[in-house]
C-alpha cells in the first residue's frame, strides 16, 4: 500500500470510501493455457499501459464472482474460456479511499479474439508462469500465480 493510507484503521477507510460498498468487491482471472513447453499465463497491460496485470474488475450486480471475472476477461483481454467456480485465492489492495477484496479464479482459455472492447487501450501477452510472476506488482497475486500449477494438478 502506498502513501498515508496504510496507517488508516479499517473503520477510517470505510468512512473515506468514495464509491458504493459493492464496488470494493472484485474478481479476477488468471488466464492460462497448456503449451508444448509448459503452462502459459496471459497478462494484459493496465489501462494506462504502465503495469502488467490480470483481467479484474468489480463484481457486477446480478453476476457471481466467476461470471463477472469472465466478463472482465472478455472486455479487457478479448478472451473466453472456462472459469473454475472455486477461487484460487484472494488479495486486497487500496483504491478509492478503501480496500478492495479480489477473488481470483483460474480460466482455461479456449478463444482469443482479434478485436475486443478494450483492445485500443491494452496489450496482451502469453508468458511462461515464472516470467508472468515477475511482471506482476502485487505480492499476493504473485503467490496465487505461483500456486496455479499445483492447484491445476490437484483437480
């Protein structure tokens, strides 16, 4: 966490939130595919193109977290696939004056579109797991990605 926000108590953060409570509930996917030389993960750039991230967003009202994460994957990365209903894990980060809770799901990618809603603002790249992990900023998300191969093998 950056800035003075890390010193705020949870009750102070709740009072300083700038969005409705439901916007702090988010979901994400770690898109993967099996390649000849092992597991690959798809990362996308943030909207401003400065960081590598996974598709993530607010859990939309009326959708389950996995359904909402699948929708974000389509909009942000132009991919479709099977999203596992069981979360890989979760992490928290500070945004909009509060703490967002993100559930992360595995997505076996089946389709990659040439054009998608946010193609004009994002790049995407398939990477071996270790390289993908090195590009991610959030330590908790890196740990979730680290656990993906054993999680998949246990299925």
